[in-house]
């Protein structure tokens, strides 16, 4: 018996390793027949800009709205999305790029009114504007789920707006790769197949996309090395369209002796055609450089408890998005004052 620790602290939302989900679709080899580590390659000179994109939702207050004798759930929420722009060769400093916050009033029913403006007593502190949305569903979790979905959609749109447009066909060339987007988390459904150099960076390992007899390779990878590229797909179910991804695993750092063997490993994915007819050269070019790039951007454990998968630019972006949404306790105070004014109660 061997006992190992998960590298992430217990107060994070998820463990870094859980493997709690069985993948329901098909997984096939598309790069090579031999299941062996692929060495890291240098970052090509034509790649001059990398964007790291992330989003952050925050439920600020839950509501119970009484309307004509009917009680419906709702909530005040906020979300922020943004990007860090950097040079992969280190020739210029990284900078925050387009960090924006928006506020949402999510209600499980019709909202009889306009945008909700929370005007402070001190005009210098600015007003809070909540845009109302009708939320599908009727349970108390529906507003929070809606907030998450609208944040993810905005994040995905931002990722594809920045990235180089590289159609996935046999004529594409890796020289077309000038701008690459690293999106924190998996890619989303319904965003199309191909069209942009966007890579989803999945920090946790909730689903293992390799069979048990192949998992040993992920533990044996050296920093910068990656697995061969795989193709997996989801069949139609529950009205969801058919979607597919290219995916591979990269090791960012060695696992400590007390950690489980997959510590330091991140899974990457890109949009793919539904049928794995061939591997586009642009996907292989991105996979080849991913080890070198991510080893540069990976965080250190003494600075970030989710190291190395929570990249240095991602942590900086998380802090900027938190500032953009404002202090949560002060926002709650404003919400209470607004409801008090609506009820004619002095705050």
C-alpha cells in the first residue's frame, strides 16, 4: 500500500485529482500509433502573442420575489472576464487586457421593471447597474447556474476574438499561428469546430480520457513532455449537438515524493471535427510548443496553492477580476440599502 497526497489544499473547490466521471464517448489515436512521450519543442518565432483568458462568477445575494401571491427565486450576481496579453519569448512585459465586470439580476420568472440601479449616497463610489434576465428553471439554484452559463459564454467569445483564425483543413500551415489563446478550463459546447487557435487548459483531472493500461505514461512524463494527441467526441444526447475535441496531457513540473503521480500534469484540448479523419498541422504545432510555453507560465507552490496548473497570468487575472467586481461586503450593504429604500425602511 502506498499513500500519496493531492497537491491542492483542501479548501479549494475541487481536488486536483478526482477521476469521478467515466467518459461516455469514443477516444482514438490521431497522432501516432506508439503510445509514448513526445518531447517538448521550442516556441516558434512566428508566435508573437499569447492571451490567457479567464472568467469569474460571483453570486452576491439570493432573492425570494413575491409576485401576485407566487414566490419565485432570484439573485443579484456579478461576473468578470478578461485577458492577460504576453509575449511567449519574454521580449515584453505581460499586461492586463480588457478586464470587465457586469452585474445580473437573475429571476425565475418575468421581471416587471427596468434595469436596477443601486445609487450610493456618496456619488464618488459609483452606481451598481444590474441587468434583469429571465432564468430557465424554478429552483433556488437556477439563478446561480444561469450566472455561470452567461459568464462562460462571454469568456468563450473573448477567447475566440483574440486568437488567430486557423481553419482545420489540410491546407493550413503552422506559419499561420501568430496569436494563441489559452482559456482557463475546458472549451464550451456550441462554439463551432475549428476556426481559432484556442486551447482549453483543464487544471483538474475529473475524467480520465486514456484507458487504465495507458495511464502510466501520464505519471512518467518529464517536465515539458506531453502525451500523443487523442481525439474524443460526444454523441447527441439531451438535445445537445455533436461535438469533438483534440486533447493531450502535458507535465509542467515534477511531482513531489509525497504527491500522487499525476501532480503537475495538465490536460489541454482544442476544437475538432466530429470525425477524426486527420490531424491538422496547426493542432500538432500547438501541442508541440505547449510544453515549453506552459513550463514558463506555470505557478510555484509557495505563491499559489493550485500550482503549477493555475498559471501565473491566470492568478493575476483572478485578482484583477475580483477588484473589478468590487468588495462583496460593500456590495451586500448597497443591496440591503436599496431593498430598504424600496420598502420605505430607513437603512
